């Protein structure tokens, strides 16, 4: 596996953890979740920057944000019991289709 895919995976996971913890900060009034958010975003951006050494910006950002959106939505559904309506599911499907098209294009 090429290193940029591993870096991108770490960036995505860190961003999903940070974004998912954001609600628990209660406006950054709770220390533990607030630290998790800051460390998570710093980690995400650091590993995204490593990804950009070899992967084009548009491809990396599309994958990072698209996969992140899908995973944060899934976390919200599972953990916070947020509902997923037809429009949300359709949007997630379009994001997934876009990610597939980027990969089929070769990405770089």
C-alpha cells in the first residue's frame, strides 16, 4: 500500500473522531471532549498534509471530506440516534458515487 493512503486513512479517522466529539464539548465548556476535538483536528490536518505530498489536493480533499461526512453521519445515527431520512440517504449515495468516480478516474 502506498503511504499516502495510510496517511489519508489516519486523517479521516482523526477528523471523524474530532467532529463526532464536538457535540460533547457543550460549547467547549467540557475539558475532556474539547481536548479530543483539538487533538483530533490537529492530527487530521497533519496527516492530510502528508497525504498531499503525493496525492493531488482535489482528490485528497474529496475523499477526506466525502468519507468523513459518511462516517460522521453513521456515528450520529448510531450514537446520537439521529434519524436518516430519504434525502440524507440519497445524498450519502451521491457522495459514495462521487468517491467511486474519482477512484475510477485514477485519482492522480
